């Protein structure tokens, strides 16, 4: 049955060893498609050679099969008997001889990978549409469930060669770098996986905003730029995304354990850097402005964890009160806060730890609450927190600013 299919193919198409063997790629393990194709051609060649010997001639169907096999051993055997085949050499109907360019393609990829750091690799392949159409045509003739695609074979062949040369393992799930090769146009794309790092920052100066969007002048420093610039340089990345759970007021100090963050670096050429050294460099340059702590490697899943960061904050907040506020001692209050995702009010606990008059009708409150609590709504009567502190204390109150936040928590 298989030999019948092989004969049917070779009567119609000139196929290289790889493209013939690939139609039966799932049969027998431990050999490549070139070996499969050659074995099938040898089997056919034995029978063709017998016919030439018995008939003392080269029938037309034998001549056709010989031209489509392109098997030197058979051609030489026929010529040794004094017969001429006289067929024009043609490229493989499917691949056009692309497997003859494998070493050239490998060399091109090695040049493209110069300067990149990685321990694992994955090779993808782009093919012209006309090649895919020819492959589908041939596979429809075989109509057997034992083959694989040209793209799969080329990817594997190139991957094995590059892995061996570069001493990098082939990783189908999370490679450090993905290489996409077009062996027909001799083009290559290098796509290194993004790098994620996470940590905590302290904001020590009211003059330094957290994110670059809050800069009042171009070229100024922010917590974001102070953290990211040395990292961008170390990773040789082309872009980044600085991710924090939410944005604090520009002038608010952030102390305690610090505010968590994740940075995603796009297209990094370097991957193996010393994060401890980078922490020292960042903190040295940012002395008195901000400080980074617990910088470590992260992953995409840490971004989701960051969004649900659990922690406790103790904040010093300035408010303007219509009448004098009298502090009768620490108060533990239960309020309802609107949950943004579900649009349902949920119970929250907030502690009023201290009230201190700063001057005139301005007071400094010390509050303790869960990270994500809507402090401004709670103090000034916003619609998302019920009841507000002004309703509890029965005093008209306007929120001015959060002066300082002490954060406790980890993610």
C-alpha cells in the first residue's frame, strides 16, 4: 500500500528525499525524513533496475520515475548498462530545494543572534503561499495520516542545528528567544521574550512624582525613570512598561515596606544581569529621592498578582474642617466601599489613630486601612464610601492631601 502511494507520487512529481519521506514522517522513529525518503526511493529503484535488466531497455514509465526520483545510484546503474536517461534536472516540486540551503540559513541566523543572551531557543518558519499550496496538493494525493508539514520539519531541522551550535536547548513553551526564518527570502526575525522584574520602592521626596506622566517639566526625574533607566541600559531593551497597582498623589511620601511595582522590558538583548548590583546603582543615583528594595525576577503572572496586592497602609492626611475636631482616642470604624469590579458595596475597616491640629482649620489625621481603600471619598464624602468621616464626626470636611503613607505588605 505504501509503495503504491510512493509510485503514485513519483509518477506525478519530482520530490527530494525530505519531501518524499515527510509524507510518512510518523512511521518508524529514530530516522529523519531524508533517510525515509531515500529508503523508499531505494526500494522503488530495486524494482526499476530489475525491469531494465530483464527488458534490456528503459521503458518510458521507468524514465519518468527516474527523473522524479533524482537518485544517483539508480542513474549510474542504468548508465553502466549502456542506456541513456537524458532527463533534465528539476528542483523538488514542493520545497524547490530549500534543504540544500539549510547551512546557509543557519549561518544567517547565527549572525542575527550576535549580541543576544539566551539559554533556550525556538525556531519558527515562514513559507510562501505557493509552497504551502503545492504541499497541500501533494498531501491530497497521498491521503494518509502519517505525514507532517514542511514548516514543522524545517523548524525542527534548523532548531536542532542551532541548539547544537549555540549550546541552547529547544524550548517549545517559554523560550528565551524565538527566531522566525524565511528561508526563501533569506530573512530572519529575532524576538527575545520580554523580561519581568518586580520590587518595592520608597518615595522619599515630595518633589519627585512616581510616574513620568506626572512630570511638570520635560527631562525631570521620577521614581519611574530612576528605576527604569539603569535597567533599560543593563538589559539593552528597546522599550518598557512600568506597572503599579495605582497612582499616589504627586507629593505623597511612600515609606514602610514601599509600594510594589513590576517592569516589563521589551526586546532585551541581555538577560543575565546582577540585580543586586543594579539596586545599588539605582539607590546611589537616587539618594534622598527614592529607594528600591527587594528587586527580583518576575513573570507575567506577577502583573495579575500586583493588581490584587494585599497590604495595610498607615497614612498621614491633611484635611480642612469646618469646626474644631476633638480626638477622643483611637476609633475603629466599619464603612461600606463600592467595589469597582462588581459595582457592589463591601464592608471595609478603617482606624482613626490620631488627630492633630496643624494650624487654623487644618488638621493632620493618622489613618490605618487596607491597601486600595478610597481615602479621599472617606474623608470628604465621596459617593463610593458610606458613611464618610465627616458624617461620622458631624463636621464639614475637605480633603487636602495625603502627606505620607507607610505601607506594610508583600506580593
